[in-house]
C-alpha cells in the first residue's frame, strides 16, 4: 500500500498532485502507529540520557 503525499501551502493542506511550488511543505503519513512512534521516541530519549550521564561521569573523573 503506497502512502499518500500531502502538501501544505498558505495554511491549506491537500493531497499533492503533480508538481508543487518551492515554498510548499510536502509530507507523507507514516505507516507506524502513534504508539510505535512514542515507544521509539522514548527509547531514543532514554539512550541519549544514558550517554549524557556516562560522558558527564567521565568528565568529572578527569
């Protein structure tokens, strides 16, 4: 199943058909559910937090 591409131009969102102007914002819907996106963001945030803590510990040991 192909996802649709949408265009936002001057505050109006519609399905993109054909060539679009340079100043148009193009976006496509994700095949992931909102729960999957939230889980991935949470995991990435936890990983980044852990990396920051480890690097701070290394910096304070110097």
